[in-house]
């Protein structure tokens, strides 16, 4: 009754947050903190190197032409070609649950315990008072202008190229997760301002292409890689395996506010429905939606039965209630893309808008990142229905904010601190915080 000035959407959201806060308080998660120290101090080998194929000793020596040996007929060697980057060897992660033990086993486990305890503590009670989520555009621009970047808020969190990120909804501490192309997940407590504020875990064997904190329980971090969908549960200090597939997974999104079910995309074009409550690691349903490739899937924020899929040159909306193994027809198709689409997302409050990133540069925006950079994904600011954030190839290096009309509202840059392309970005749901990730595993917090 005391919030009659709020809209129906805001009142519903406030009610959900309050109920969640009561639920977490009842769980008494703080009692699990003592167990984190025991788990973090255990030394357990959780990764093995890929075995290199042995060459047969008795293999017949093949004759190689002088051209292949890069030798001129006169016997003079040809100039050396520039060295090409060698293929990286990444750890292979076994199936099943994995303990939350960081990659650098020799580090002081006390620091890891502090990081995980912080994550658990800020997830216990997340109660915020909502005054007005959808601010006026002038106020929104003012908040963008007030955000800056300093050396203290830049850190190499993972070893390789950032492929996905998630930001914890806490309003007291800035807590960020980043996934890279080797399967690493880095957790960074930005607020602690120390060298020991970040730790790396290896719950996957391949690129971590999608991550979300659970919408109802931010003590759970769900991450997806080619081979599996996992849930990092800090209350038990374990990475549970939710779904494992021989087909390559590409992305996922929650179908319900309680985070129990999800729609998962496959690189070969299909989708699947996964229920976390079902025993085992198989999906409930696999469906062919007619795509050659599915890069992202995203669920409508209001009408949860609808999800949007983006692929080769396709952007279509489907009704999950009518999915079947074959012959699925979209509810709506968004035409006009002439090249591959990297992502498609509904706007955060009403879902009445969709923003896509395509290699055809239809925003008059340079999206050609090349093979060494992660492809751009335009994401909506959760606090603003009609504004989205996207990386840029422009110089000086910057992250840009656009309105749905295509008008450029703001460019985040710092000539002294930001000298690389931030392909992956994430925005805090309630505070003026933006995080950009680059191809060397470095995060930049505005």
C-alpha cells in the first residue's frame, strides 16, 4: 500500500524481491561459510592435458618437393614466412560435479575462501527499494556522463579472450564473473581493490559463451560451454552439471523467474528445453527450428512462453509451448538481415523491441571484429527500456550507448586506460555500472 505511486510492473518486481529476500534469510546461508575453508583447502587434480597423438616410429619418410621445403632449385633457402600462432592446449574437464577449487592451487586458500564467502553473503538478502526504474532520458544521460574508468577498475581476470560475462545484482559490492575461450571462469570482487580480489576456476573444457546469475538465487551462477551447462553453487562450493550434450551448445536463457527451466541453443541450429529439477543431465525436449546455426536465445521478459533465436541470417520468435522435434514454425520472423547475426535480445521491461547485431552493419556500425575478437553483442540496459550498449571498432577505443532510434547517446572511453576493443559488455540491473571485456581477458569497470 505504501508504493501506490509505482507502476504495476514495479510493484510486482518489488514483491518478488521481498519474497526472495525472506526465502534467502530462511536458508541461513551464512552457516555454510565455515565449510568453504575446508573445501577451498583441498587439493584435487581437476584437469588433465589433452593427450598428443604419438607419431609412429616406423612411419615411412615421405619425399617432400623443393617447393614444400621452401628451397629454390639453386639450393638457396627462401625467406622465412611469418610465424603463425600455434593452437592452444586447454585443460579437459571431466563430467559431473566439480569442487570450487581455483586453478592456481598453490595460492593462499584463505583468499579464495574470502572471495566465495563474499559472493555467498551478498546473495543472502537482496532487498532494494524501487523508486523509478525507468528514468527520464535526460537523467539517464546525466548518469552516463557521471560514469568513468580508472586504473584501479581494470584487471586481467581470465587468461584468454572474454566470451561472456555476468554481474551480480548486489548493490553494495561490485562482483563480476567472466568466461573465456578456454573454459575458465574468473570471479572478481571489484570493490575490494586488491590484487587478490580475483580467482580463476576451470569448470569447462571449451569457450564459456553464456553466463547468468540465477534470477531468484544469485548464489547460483549458471555457465554454458560447448559440452555442458553448469551451475556454480557457492553455498556448496561446487559446479554442478545440469546438462551435457554431444552436440555443441551455444547459449541459454531462463524460461521462468525461479530459474528452474531454461531454453538452450545448439550451434547446429536446434534448441532444447532443460529442467534443473529433473535427475540426470539430459534435456526434456530437443527441437529443430529450421536454423543452420543458433547463436543466441533470449526469453521474452513478460510473456515467458516466447523466445527469440538468432542464427546465420535468421531472427525468429517461437512459442516454447508448441515446440516439437521437427516442423516448428516461428510466431514471427524479423526479416532484413543479409549476413550472419551474432545476437538478438528483447528489450528488458516490455519486450516490445528487439536489438540485433549483424555483420551487414545495418546500424551504420562497424561490427567486423575479425577472427581474433569475440563478436559484438548489443545488450539492453536493464534500467532503460529503449537504450542499448554495444562494443565499437572506433578509435579511440570505446563502448557506445544507442537509443532504439539509432541515435548515439554516449561513448564510454578513456584514452589513458582503455586501448582495446571491448566486444562483451554487461550492465548492472540497478546501479550505474558498466563492465567491458576484451580479447586478452581484461575487464574494464565504468
